[in-house]
C-alpha cells in the first residue's frame, strides 16, 4: 500500500505525493515567505532570498531592508469562494510568462491595485512565479481550478506522414540534412547500386550456363577456279543436233537447234533407268527374276517386221533383271522393253513413270509414249538426253552392262552391241537408236584419266540421215568424244598445307584449317569450276587437337568431283569465362 500523502497547509486537502507539484495554494491575507519582492514578475509576498535590485526580470527592492521583508497583501478570492493560486510554468526562465491582468497581453504596473471582481466577470487569478527550488504543495482544488482556467482544447486532424528522412530525424533528434545535388546522387547510388549488382550477378550466371554456339566452318580460299586458254572448238556433225558435257563440270558445247525430234531406241535408256530406280540391283547380283509371258514370246517374232527383238524367249520361263536390262541395252530388244513395262505396273503406268522422271531431271523437251521408242511420238533433244546420260553414269550396275561389246543370253546365244564405240578409247556405251523417221541417234559416254581424276563425259548426236544412218551417228559421236577427251586437262588448285578456311566458335575465336593433300581440278580452257568447303557428316566439335580432320574441300560436282579432307592448323579450345560473359548472340 502507498503511504498517506502529507498534509498541506491548514484548511487544505492532502497533497498527492505521486504528482509533480506545479501549484501551491495560498490562503488569503497570509504572507508567502517564498514570494518575490514587489516589482518582480507576478504578485505575492516578498521573498527573503529574492535577487538584488537591477537583476533581470525583478522590480525595485525596499531600500535599506536588512531583515525579513514585509509581506504584500494577497488579492482577495475571486467571486465564487475560490482561492487564488500561483502558476509555475515548466519551461526555462527565458520563456515568456502569461500576463496576469484581465486584459490579454497588458502587464500591470508595479504597485497598481487590482480591480475588484464583479459578479458578471471575475478577475483572473494572479499567477506568481515560484522559485523552482521550493516544492509547492498541490491540492485537489488547485488542480481543478487550473483545469477550469486552462484554455479550451481543440481537435486536430492527423498530419500526413513525413518523409523517411524527417521521421528518422525526429527519432534521433537530428534535423534532416538540407537537400543538395550531391546528397541526392549519393542517395540514388545507395538505392540503385545493389539492384545493379544483383542484375549483374544474374546475367553472369545466365551467360555461364547457357549453351555455347555451334562452331561453323567457313572458306577463305577462292570459291572458284578458271582454266586458262581459248574457248574449245569441237568437230560437230553436218546435220541434226548434238550436245557434249563433262560430269560435274558442265556443258562443253552444243550444235544445232535443240528441238524435240524422234529418238528411236534411245528411249530404252529411260526404260532401264526407271527399272533400276524402282528395283535397285546390288553389285554382283542379278536382281529380280521376271516371268516371261506369252506377249513377250509373240513380240519376239516381230523381227520380221523390222523390229529388233530377242526371239528365243519361252513362255513360263524367268529371266533375271540383269539379263533383261542387257537385252534392251545391247541388242535393243523391243519385246523385252515392253515385258519390263508390264512387269513394273503395266505399260501405261510405266510410260507415266518415264515422263515423270524426265520432268524430275529437267528434260523439258522430252515426251515418252512407249517404253521401246518405236513410236515416232516419243521425242526428245540432244541436250535432254545428255541430262539423262549424266545420271546413268552414276549407276555402275547399268554402266557395267552398256560398256560390254556383246551379251550372252541364258541359252548361250551371243548378241553384239550395236554401239561400235565400245570398248575403245574409254567408251562406256549407253544406247543407240535408229528408225526411218528418227534417223541415226546415239547417247554415248566415255571416261579419261586426267591427273588423279577419272573424268566422265557424256554426249548425244541425233537426226543423222547419212548412209548408213546409225553408222553416221556413231562416227560423228566418235569425233566429238575424242576431241573432248583431248582438251581435258588438270591444273593445281590448292596445295597441301594451304589455309583454305577457318573454324569459327561463334565467340570470336577462329582456328585456321588446311588442306591435307594437293587438289587438282579437271577442266578445259575457259571453264570455271566451284570450290566448296563443308564440315563432315557429324557436328563440328567444341574442342579438338591440331591436325584433326573436321571437314572436306570439294572441287567440281557430280561424278568428277574431287574431295580432300581439311584439318585444324592449331588446337581448337573451349571459350574462356571472359568470352562467355561478354558474348552477345
């Protein structure tokens, strides 16, 4: 329990010991030993300890007073029976004191009598400052009186929140620093610098873990080579049309108007090509076994009507695919050509395959109406037939048949090849054709060893009507073939160890690649050939040792194409951290 509060002056109520004493009640007509002397700020009795005259804030003291000063009369109580009290403000001595007179802001003159209170308006109580060093008892009445005399309280609206720096200044009792450009820059740096650092870290991680670009192989050597010399001149026939080309190199020359004309049995070259496309033959094998029907036997008897046939077939027998192809390409058997068409889907469907294949090969001036070429409506040009011949020379199983000077059928009968060019001067044969309407025609091919390359050439001569018609076509073809073989020459294009390109890792590193052998190109004067650099069948590695073969250098195209591997000149190393971090793509 709390101890009882000490009693105040006589007639007063006990003072609450838990409160800070800010007021002290003064009875009327009694002296206050601690009151300031007359002339001091406020009213009250003289204070023996009051400052000497001339002190700031004090009135003139009684001259010559040596002992206790005479107490000043205390103003009477205000109307209503209340007692006057002395107000002690809780502030420094320099703070202004509220005026004690009835007129706000007008201090009373020293020694002037106070106006008597009226029932209508009581004079405000006199508040005399009290020495802070003296405790003044506080009574309940004095506290209630002070509350009544306090100004009326007003309601305030909440203020908007202060800026963070101002709030921090309130908490630390430090005023916010004045704004400046430098301080603003520093504050922004402190805000954005951590964000930028975080973004940099995230970007670095992404750059390090994302996949590396795929290396690429690029050529730096010349992408073409042109042979020196004048344009070649070939011994063309006197009539008809002709065309000459080298496999992988392009056309050598052309003669006559390339317009569709009847080609006779040269059409069987397309028949053989379609059969081998539908039923490929492996090396050393004879292919499919084809049953001989009654129609093939009956057509074999048309030899007497001027057709070329194989007349010793028997119904119910089977002939191998190799023998059937030999029968149409060497003795030019019409009955076997029609047999193959019926075996491969029927003659009408087979003829459609022939025309579809011609379109695929770019033979725009060619039309096939039968598989043997007997019909005069089967027409083509020398240029179109050379396009077909360039594809046939890429079929070794068919060339193995056409370059034979003769064929022995299953019964042992020998059939000679009508193409008298074989087997001389590297001739590979292909197909003859002759009719009264078409004249003499020949699609031929030959090869020649030029340097390290086995160069293939293909030509066609159509519309020869000299006597004999086929002999005339063969003779003209021989002249063209020999002249073309003679003009072929080899020239060094790239030497071993020469830099032909580089590997680009996609991050700025380039490793040179070199040719592993000498490269010779085959051609003739004025011919321009292409040089290409390509990677191997597999994807280029990210790392590899010097000397590793990683690509192929090719010269020319098609069957005469020359290929040489290329290798790294130095080590291909993985990109470092710096390149990974700074890569853009």
